[in-house]
C-alpha cells in the first residue's frame, strides 16, 4: 500500500526525519511510538503534504504512485486520510456541507458521478453511529465549539465518510478520556478491512489496548530504530524510552 | 484686476451632462449652483474622501456607447411591483407604475451640503416617489439596467407611512464593460411604527463609477433595515446617513462586498442617535482580491440625552491577495452616559490551517477558499430576511469565484 524509503525531511533548515523507512501492506495496522521530538508528527505532516516541510532525500510510493509529487487534495483523492492531532475549527462551514463537497470532489477526481442527496444523508446517518456522534454535531459548523473528544470523534466520522485506503491517525488519543478513547478505537476497528490499512501514531501505549496493531515501530531521532509486535508497546510502557535511546547510541 | 477664471473639475464633468427635464425652482437651482461653483472634486485633504479619489470620473466619455446586458436580472418574485429604469430613464412600457409618482411640478430641493447631490438635482434623469401605506405590505423593485455609457442620475423618495410595512429593492445591473456615471440620491422617511427594508444591489459594469447617498429619517417605534451589496464596478461609494429622531427605534445596516481587479469600494455610514431607547446594529464584511481597495467608515453618534442606546458596529475584511488594501475606520461619539456601544474592525487573510484541513479532505484549494469566503460572508446574508435577495447574492458570490 505505502512504501516510505529513507525519507529525510527538514523544517526551517532543521533535519527532523533522518532516513525513515516503513512499508505498510493492505489489511495491516502499524503503530508508531516514540518520545517527544522523535519526528512522529512530522511523519504525519509529510504524508499529508504540508508545504512547510522540505524533503531532501528518499521516496514515498502510495498505491504505485509517487506520493510526494501529489498536492494535498490529490493525496485525499488517491485514498489517503489524516486524522489531525489538532482538528481545525471552521466557523460558518457546516460539517455535512463540507463533507458532501469533499466526497464529490473525490468522486469527480475518480471519474465517478456525484453522490445523491438521499444517499449522502443515509451515509451520514450510518457513519455517525459508528462514533456515536450526535446527528446535531454532524450538521454544525466544523469542530466549532466541539469538546476535545467530539473533535476526535468527528475526525473518525470524516474518515468513515471518506472511506480511505490508508488512514494516518496522528496522536488521536491525546486529550481523550477513557470513554472517548474507547469510542474512537471502536470506530477505527469497525472500519478495518482487508483492503485498507492504518498508521496509528501515539505517544502512549493506552490506545493500543483498543486498537491492536500488527506491528509496533519505535521512532527515535528521525528513524525507526526498533520494530516488534504489540508486546513491544507494553515493554515501552513499562520501561519508558530511555533503554531505546541507550541501545541506539550504543549501536 | 481681472479675476482669472479657471475651469474646475465639476465644470469639465458638466460639459458632458444634459440638464434635467424636471422642473426645479430658481431657489433650488441657485442653492445647487452655489455648491458647485468654483468647486473641484473632493480631495484627500477632506477627511470623508481621504481614501477615495474620484478624478477618474472625468475620464469617462459618457458618449452613449452601448454594450449588451446579457440578463437584465430582476431579483424579486413576480408578486412584487417592478419599475425598469433603462440607462437612467424610466421605461413606462416595462414598468408597473400604478401608485408610483414619476411626474413632478417641482423637484424637492437638496437637503444637505453635498456637491454630488447638487449635481444629481441639476441633471436628474429620473425622479421616483414610492409610498407605502398601512395594510399594504408590498415589495417594489427598481431595476436599473445600464447598457449605455451615460450619466444615470435618479432621485428616489421613499416614504413609509405610519404603521406601514414595505420592502424596496434597488437593483443596479450594468453590462459587463459598462462605463457609466451613476449618481443617486435617495431620501427615506420612516414614520411612526413603520417597518421598512431596503436591499441595494450594485452589480455595475467594470468601468462604472457609482456614487450614492441615502438620507434616512426614522420616527418613533420604527424599524429600518438596509442591506448593501456592492458586487462589481470601477468605483462604488455609498454614503448612508440615518437620523434616528424618535425613541424605541431599531436600525439595521448590513453590507457584503466582493472586490477584484482594480475596483474600489467605499462605504461611509452614519447613525445619529438623537433620542433615548434605541437599538442599532451594523455589520459590513467583504473580500478583497487582486489590486482592489476597500474603505469603510462607520460613525455612530449618541447625543447627550440619548440614554439606554444599544449600538453595535462591526467591519471585517479578508484580503485574498497581497496587493489588495483596506482602510477601515469605525468611530463612536458618545455624549450620553448610560449606553451600551461597541465597535470593531478586522482585516486579515483566510486561515491557512483551515485551507489545509479542507484540502486534506479532498477539496481543491479553490473550493476550500470559496467555502471559507462563503462562510465569512454568510454571517451578513443571515441577516437578510428576503429570500430572493439572499439567494441572488449567494449566486453572485459563487459566480465571483468561477470567473
């Protein structure tokens, strides 16, 4: 699905990613963990196409296409979705209105006809249930006045509506209480299929109790320094990141 | 020694104008002439014209050259009364003039010291009086179709009688490249318990200069709302002056503008709260693209004994280019001590984070910006109670982005 090869990325001249390599196949859930400043959010940003980052080396291939050549919206058309760590409030723009525009622009890019109003509303009803999002929230202005938990549920609702091939969840668990965390995880799990994949970026192991990853990667100093299964996450939770740092420095 | 007489800018302009065919008293003529004599166009030294330069008026040829207007849009539904004013003159065959005064024994004189109002009187091309009586609740739309490069000087009198309710749509539509000089004076009288709404659309040709003044007087317990939509034109200047003379009045002023190319738009508004227990609310918002320039000046006066006034004023602008500019000046002058007033002005860009967020969901940069602009101007449109006007302006905002 996606092949990230030896990616180096700078922001304002400072190198954050220093040769990151990662391959994700259909049907897989990959967790990326790591201490603050390791480059976790930078990874999410370069995948979504934030222009502040300069990629100096390496490549990213998504479904056979050079992802780095695509504009942000073209990446969405190709089936990439980023759940934001800090979802943006957009006063005056209704959630459903903007989602219909988004769905139709994606369909247009794929040469499909626009979705009918009836099918769209049925989709809204079906998908808002997945994250237990009140239908009133679905029609309100995008994230305006939403609580932290509602914003994150809205991200997963949008993900459900857009049905991406690859979802990148950037610290979706940050700021969530245990109930919201459970709902968000349930949403992500129910969207999982053999044809899609997710990259779950998180600082804490907690989320991985609910979203069980196939692989856990430790990102440290701009590189993936260790890969394991879900037990690695538990080990990190118990021992912290210091031993990884030491191991890396020794290595 | 002989005095050297030089030709003023008004003198030059007047050589291209034909005197009005409407009867004016000698007294009115000399009052108007006195204002124009030895007078040049206002310069930036005059505070009210600091950011608006009308010298370009004299570059207009006003030679009657015609260009087709694709669709002379009437905005309102068929239930309303419609009057067509074609190139400044009332078209009797296309208009429903029953109950509307269009012939005059004598035109009323100018009411304030304004040289453009004086010019409007002396060269008036159409004088129209609309009267709303209790129990009628009608909508009248004046459709100004401008297909020739000419001088269009309507003088409009609107009288909303005691306890009457009325709606007026002033719909200015110019052919795409029209290069006219539109100069309008509108006198509005809202009597006790009356309720009047005016919607003004200024969809002028790209070379047109449009200078308009509204003089409004509100009596006690009346409600007056005016929604102004300068949508296109080379230069648009609106001077809105509202005197709130009676207590328990409500006054609403809304404006939304979309400027691009090298167009210039200037909205000057004044609300004068002369008496107590009144409410006024003003909201003007606009987007400025390319090299366009916008001016807003809103004055609210609260006179000495006008206690318990609630007056709110806000102007917000979004610059869509690096070369557009905005001069916004909200002013409050309060001489009473028990009032609640606020004013504010903001000018900024669209939120890059919001654009990125929308693009990450698949919207093109253009649709993302369009959605944000529509949301920004939507706050003004929400204030517009007339469905027809609202949907017309919404469509125009969409078209603004597709061309």
